[in-house]
């Protein structure tokens, strides 16, 4: 006296039905990650600096810093920028005095001076003189790494 239960098609949990898929399809995830990688690779070099300056090369080591330094850039035409803001000579003197007044005497702010390598030496020394008169003594000259090996 047996009982016929049917073929098992359409029943849940039957031994003859399809088992649930336990694998994750990672192809869309990989596609999205590759697109994001390409976007970051293209945009990362653009975020480094706002003022295009052709820096000279040096074999010096990078400096350790606790706080964000003030970026002073001089481009090929001799225009002076303080943190991506173009300033005239008179405005530069005022801005440097404001920066000196705001800093902590125990921990003075680092000044990063970036000058194009084709500039006249006197122009860079003029900006350094303004820094000295304002009382900003922690000045670093920014260069690119040397392609020469020691």
C-alpha cells in the first residue's frame, strides 16, 4: 500500500528539486572596483598641488611634520601664491605678518617655499626676506626627488 507523492517538481525542499545557489557573483563588484581604481589613479596626481611649478631636484630626505604647513609658491611668471591664493607684494607682507601673529611660539608653523627652477634667484630671496621680516623662521625649500642614484 504505497502512496504516490508525485515527481517532486514544484515542491520545496524535495530531494529532486534545484538546490539554492550558494555562490556570490563577484563580477559586477570587480568591474566597479576597477573603474574606481582608474578614477583614483587619474585624479590623485591632480590633487597634489594647485599652482604648477617646475621644482628643482634634490637628494635630501623628506621632513617630519606635526601640523599642516603654509604653502608659498612662485610660478614661472613670478606671481606669488599663499595656499593657492595669488597675492601682490604688499598683500604678501600683510598675510605673512598675520600668519606669524597666529602661530604658537612654542611650535611655529612650517613654511614650504616652492619656486620654479627657471626663476631669478633674487625673486626667491626677496620672498625669503619677507618671511624673515615677518618672523617666520621655519622655512623649507621644496624640491623633487633626484633621478640620480648616489
